[in-house]
C-alpha cells in the first residue's frame, strides 16, 4: 500500500540520504544486522544514506526472523516509526557509519528455494544444450524450482572458495567453469502451516522483503551430476546475499503488470494484482588487474515469466509450509538482449565466445581473484529511487 | 567402537527391554523427544523396552541438536551413563510408558538432503522410463542427491494430506499417484565449516544417529515438474521420520563391507573401513478395510551402492557445510528381487501391475485412509537386535 511514507518530497536530517542516486533514502529504510566498531554484539539496524540507525530498542535480537513474522500492519508501524526518527526536522541521534560496521547475514534461513522464472534465461540455456528445442514442454505452465542449501548462504563480502569436485567421469579437481548468477531473493513473511496453501490473492502479503542473490555455480560439476535429480554440489558450496533487506513496504510504488503469457495458466496462478516488480538488476565485474569494475549486464526484473506471488502460490499449493525468513530466489534474471544475460554461461555461450575486458584479459568463466558485484534498484517517474545495495564476492583459490 | 555397552549378556531391570524381538533393549538406548501425559513441556528421553527414561537432567531442552553437536567421546559417555541407570541391578526409577506419551520430531533439521544410493532402485525406476538404458552414465561414479524440504519433515504418526498440484499440462487436482519411499536417514553430528571438506576417513564420526524416513512422493506431479531441476512439489508436502534416533554408538557392531563396484571410484570416496550398515528395512501396509497390516517389501540396507560415509564425504567435498542435526537420507532402499522394491512405483511397475491385497482390494498407488508403516532393525549372530522402531503415516483426503 502506498502511503505518506512514500512521499517523494520527504527528506532526512541524514544528509547522505538526500543525495541523488543514493540507495538508501528515507523512503527505503532497509533492515540489516550489524556489529558496530569495537563491539562483539550483533544487532538490528536500518540503513539511511551512508549510516545505520540502531533499532535494537524496537527489534531486539540479532536476526530479522521475528520482524518477518510480523503482520504487514505491524511492519508498516515500524516503518512509520523509523520515518519519524529520521525525517528532516526530527531530533538527530547518534548513527553508525556503514563502512565502519561489520554486516552479517540478516536472517536465519530455514529453507531456501531457487526458482527458474526468467524465460529468457531458460531459453538461452536451453539453446546451448538443445538448439532445436530450447524450452522444455513444462516451462510455460509450471513454475520450475528446486530446493537449495540454506547452510551455505553467506553475506555479501564473504570470499568464495573455488569448489573442487567431479568434473566428469574420472575427473576430479577445482571447478574450471565457475560462474555467477544474478537473482532477486524474497524473504517470506508470516508463512503458512503444513497442508494450508497460500492463495494467490494473499501471496504478496507473505513477502516481507527482498535482497540480491548470487547463485554461484560450477558448470562442469553441474553438467555431470544434475541428471536426474537436479543441481547439488554445483550450487551448494556458496550462495551470497546482499546485507540489507529492502522491505515490502518500500517497494509498494514499484509493482507493475507482468508480460502477457501466450498459453493459459491454471486458476491458482492467476494473480489479481499487478505482480511484477519494476526493478533493474546489474552485474559488475572486476579482475585483480582492473582498478574499476565494469558492467557486464543489466536486466529488467519485471520481464520475468513468473511473479513472486505466483512463486509463493505455487510453492504452497501442495501444502508445503513456508516459515518467516525462508528465502525464495527468482533464478537468473536475464532478458532478450545480449547485454541482459545474467550469467557467464549465457554471456560467453558456454565458453565459446570469451568476454574481452578493457585490460586485454579474456574470461570464459571466473578466475581466482575475480570479483562479482550485483546491484539492483527500483526507479519510476514520480517516486524516489529505492536501491538494494550491493552483493559482492571475490573468488579465492581452492 | 564396540565396547562393554554392547555386551549381549547385559539385561535391564525394565522387563520389556529383555524380551526377544524388542526394538529397544539396553544395548540400543535411542533418543527422542516426548511430552508426558498431562504435561505441556517436551523433553528428551531414552527409549528402553516399552518405556521412556527422562534424561532431561543430562540433556536439557526439547531438541537433540545439542546432543548431536557433541563429540563421539561425549556421546559414548552419555551412553554409559544410561546403561548404568537401566541395567539389571541398578536402582529402579520412575519411567514413562511410550504409549501414553506424545512423541515429537526429535531434531531441528537445518538442511535435509536426499540421496539416490540404491542401484537397484535407480535401475528399476530407470527401466520404467528408459528400458534400453536404465542407469544414467553418471550413476556409478557420482553419488546423486538433491536438497529436500526441511520445513515439511514430520514425526511418525502425523497424517499426510494428499497434495494437490499440476498433474500435467492444464491438469490440476489431488495427486492420483501418491507413493511412499522407504529410506534410512542419518543425522549429522559435529559437521564442518564452510569450505572445509570432511575426509572419507573421518566421515563416519560425523554420523550421530539414524532413523527411518518415508519420502512421500506424488508421481504425476513429479513427472510433469522434474525437468530440468529435479523434484520439488512432488516431494516437499511431507516427509515422515521415526521418532527414536538410534545412536551411532548402538550401531557399532553392525558395520560391514559394501558390495564391490565394477568401476573405479575416485580417491575421495574410498572408505578405509567397512562402510555398509547391516540393517534390514521393511514396508508394511494397511488399508482402512484391513485389520492387520501386511508386509509389502523388505530390503538389505548393506546392499546400497553408496555408503553413509561416502555420502558425507561427497556432500562436503566442495566445502558445503553440514550442521548438527542436518538429515541425510539414503534414497529408496530397494534390492534385486521383486519383494525388495521400496516404493509402489517399483512394486506396481508404474501402476501397470496392481497389488492384490488379502481383502480383495487392489492398489496401484495410495488411497485415502491407507497407512504405511516402515520398520528397520539390525540383526547379526552374537549381537543383540537393535530396532529402529516404526515410522507411520496415514493418508488423509485433500
């Protein structure tokens, strides 16, 4: 629901929050978990500009799960409280500098599900393996997903050690085809009991917030292991998430119509509200030899074939319980153009067309020392830009 | 390690524990979580014969995760303590009757992984779909597994609601092909940190205990959704586990040589100790019209192609962290003979050969009101039988 907290004219007494292009203006107010300098105690904070407001008086503990279990009305109350403390004219209080604090994984993730909701990604990947028949027959009818590993979800900035494993018959060693995937993650709010599906009309109310997700993938391991039960060790060595959870409330002005489908969908997936999120994701990349990162791709999240609401309705239609803080990722966000491709597998056509970098280096897959930086933001005329911050990871040798 | 706690001559002052065929003699001492009659507080107990010893003085809390985080030396200490309290000659104390207590899911399961370790199951299922080429090329080299859903793991006795979902293109409704799968589950002990594999020589020490697992499956949903990322809604509506965790210590006399492989395996999977567990699993079945259950199948768990140690070494070889209380299931336990088939898909050849029951009823897949009961036990000459108890579930209508 759009309310006075989205007023684009509102400014904060925190000057860095008022600068154009800032990810965290007073209309955003994402939540995270941080440790201040010199402290050993992690606590919950709200990002404002380049600072952090300690909100442990309102939200005790060191994970956001209790926040996510709140009703949307209670989450909105908390948002209004933060606006009152941070808006221009309120009495300034002590803040922490983001760069001086340590940021943590903000949520205890019970279960992690990864969808495959970009039809462009599914088509691009399918073309590489089945040129005549890129899209499988089920794709347009059933939201495809698999369960990922919760224990290896790490916060942005955590180094990613190149995994070793079986690369083919009798072949063992560090992966030679290490890749990233840019995704958007949804944190589950109240959730549902075993056996009680969430109807599509209620699905949106079970999203508490969003983050950026890097679904690191080892393509050689994946190719060898994935039949018939799907990816396993190719994915579960690490998944990075951005530290700031942008709330469902902050996203309210950015929902829009998803692209039309050319086949009928079943009633349980027909969403009564515009279900796509007008969010751009970008992938930036830096080798150890580069001083500045370059942008590899950008894509419109609103063009995904399945919406977040459809993912939740589908996930629970069989009675599967979602719990507060569960993470549902979208799958690689790609689009129709070459510079919309959200992983190296697509960008380099399985390694056949190496990237040429400004340093003269080339890449088919990731080298040790390479850094991948994901960003994302919502922008629409008439509303203040809402940023998702960054999700970073640098590859370390095996 | 076999020690004096395995002495087959030792008896308990709890008479029901000394009866031949008892699942829970003093050599077993499995742990569980129970609520006594009239109490609202769940606590940890040890099963002895038909009774429960409250051990909340030694193990506080209402889940076994802290127990599983113990070293094997500390777990062995606890076992000796229980033997001293329960052996013949010790001073009798108050016990609870198992039938009067409510049993709970004993562990908070962070992540749940399901393997596919029976080559007979993989071959039987493969034959139904690819008669000329039943076993995929990777099967004999790489232990195949996928991540399951932790939030829908329920304790034995919890009714299983028939899930609804997409049964094919444009087809929606309650599954018409509801199946069970008999599996053995391993609970992870201390586990490993991100990026630090568990070597095969140490793998066994990371098993804290075992249970029975029923991996309920909706075959029509599975067929339609599983390409290319594996099973999802076909499995995540419910997974049942037996309530008593049989400890690694109790199993010590029952490790044996696994069957030989006819292809070389990579060094990280070569186990230096006999890695197979000499455990029989059985599936019993009762329709609403039957007064007594009948046995549908039995299989030798020691004939699985991959051992539990191999599963743990493989799971972590890429650095994936296992945490205390994580559940690793074996996949369907089947064997080479028709009465070794551990699911209806195999027993009825995808429904083509219905089961004929003593009541004159037939079954291809499960009907509402049907009950599936899994049992398992270790028996070897010279040692006392160690039972895993039961894992029950009855199908409720959608």
